[in-house]
């Protein structure tokens, strides 16, 4: 099983190069804190917050996956050059339909050079 890297608050990191490395690979989940059961719910996953990631043929974000707990909800695959071969943040919006009473959303970003990076969990309450 591949190693899963997790985000570390870059404010606690002293070296700029390490801040860049951690941030540009980490997935960040953006969505409202409440959803309605049975209705479309938009969840945006952005890779990198303050630092852009390379988009080279041998070093790019190849996929972004969204999980509810251990259940895979959605996945987007990318190819090198998707971002015009410029440093940028890969971003995708998934529209899901909640069925339970709560979502525990976690995203994974896969870098072709530095492996899998997991977001912090985001809890969403689901109303009837």
C-alpha cells in the first residue's frame, strides 16, 4: 500500500522550501457545512492553497479523489499539460447527493513524483 502524506499546518514550518512542498501537494476540501438529503451538493477540491504545483510531463497532479469515510464518492483524472504546463493549482468540483445524516469528506491528491496527499477531514451535516 502506498504511503499517504498528510497536510501539516505550514505556519508551524520554518523552512520556506518545506512549506512550498507540503502546501502545493495537499488537497483542500471546500464546501458548505450543511447539505440537504437527496439534493445535489457541490464539493470543490483544490490542490495547493498558497503555492502552485508544477504541470510538467513527469511531475503533475494525476488525480483527485473524494471520499466519505472509506467510501469513494468521485474521482477526476488529469493528464500532464492540463494546466497549460504552468505552475498552478488543480481544482475540481464534484456534485454528490448525500443520503445519510452526516458526511465525513476527505480528499486525496496524487502527484506523479511525490505520491498521495490526504486532506484534513471536513464534516458536513445532512438535513432532511
